[in-house]
């Protein structure tokens, strides 16, 4: 149930009610301010707040839909995945990463929501978003636009 999975208020409220120390972070916090989020998180759990992961800000396993169904079906073939893995293991990591990103960006595209669907979903989630705003004491008005 895709729509049901988008209602966050009850799930977040349950965590807050059942655990002593709960810290809520939003994906947009991680995306827009990863260093600030990690500094805050590390402080919250009592870890070294000066630690910065080497690959902070890198994107992993980015999703997308195949631009071409034939290429998409090829990509799912086990033998081809095995071949890519063999080649990947023989090349320097930075080279394989660039090649993978290049191939993926050419072969996939990010799906977009139509204005009508976005409007409908915004209406469906509006009340839940308002309740969540109050619960976590954050302005989420941009989620309702």
C-alpha cells in the first residue's frame, strides 16, 4: 500500500511514546546539510562529533526507470551482472564508479509525478503532515505545496 506508507504521524508518534530518547531527522536534512546532521547525530549518541566520513555526500544506488525496455531487461540478466562484476573488480574503484554513473545516467531516467497526481497526494497527506509538524516541532509547509 504505497499511500499508506506515506502517513508518518502515527509511526513517529509510536516511537516517541515507546522510547526515551528519539531524534527525528528528515531525508532533506541529510541531503541538504549532511555534515550538520551527522555532527548533531554523533553528539546525540555520544560519538565523536569531529568525525566526518570519507565519502560524505556521495550518492549510492541511485534509482531510475530504464529509458529503453530492452536495455533494462539486459541489465537484469545474471550473466551480464557477473560480467560487469568481473570487469569492475579488475579496474580502479574511481574508474568503475565513473563508468557506472555514466552508464546509469544514459540508460535511466527519474520518473516524475504529474501535477494532478501531486495535487491529489498533497490533499491526501495534508492532515497527517500538519499533525507531524506539531509532533516534531518542524515547519513542513513545503511538503504541502
